[in-house]
C-alpha cells in the first residue's frame, strides 16, 4: 500500500510540475512575443522606418542649437554695441534758471547742461536783460570746460551729472 501512495504522490507531483512547466512555457512565449514586437518598434525607430528617425531628429536638433548659439552671440554683440552708444548719448540734462541782474526782473536767464555718462557735452547759457538775450555755448569734457564756467553753469552741470 505504501508503494501505491508513493506512486499516486509521484503522479500528483508530476502532474503539478507539468502544469507549472506549461504555465511557464506560455508565459515565456508571451514575453518573447512582446519582446520581439518591442525590438521591431525600436529598430524601426532607429532606422527610420517609422515616422520618427532618431538619428535625423538628433542631427536636426544639433543644427538648431548651433544656429541659436550663433544668434545669441550676434545678439549679445549688438546689445554691447547699443550699451556703448547709450553711454555716449547726451541724455543727462541739467537746467538752472536764475536772475542774472539783481536790479529787477525774474528768473529768465538760464544754463542748460547736455551731457553723456562720461560728463562730456555742452552747456548753453542764456543771459536775459530787458532788451535782449545773449546765448553762449561752452564745450564740456569730463565735467570741465576749457572756458571759465560761471557758478550757474557749474550748477547746471552738477544737476545734469546727478540725473539717473
């Protein structure tokens, strides 16, 4: 009787192992099929058989990046040129109005300083009296002039120099 039980137990074990092997074979075949499908898709993508060719796409991206780098360099150079031009623009203006003659009238005389960032430019002065107005221009280099500056002209230069 022990032999029969051993024989039955052996048959059950053999059937169970056979069933497990069949399940594994089906599983391996399913995974093999999916792997082949994935491999075909991968190869098609790399070789350009599909709508996307990775090599061509990478080359195109590299060319676009190089073009963008060149444009960036060009734009940075243009910006540097504009900044240099802005420094030379006479955009700092100082105005000082005053009464040139204490005997009467009002603040009709003026000094106007037109300067760049380096305090180069010109100062214009208009001296107004009852009958006429005289206008003088003096060149300014680094906030100074080769001509004698009046206190009013110095004030106009000072006001123009401190405009931001």
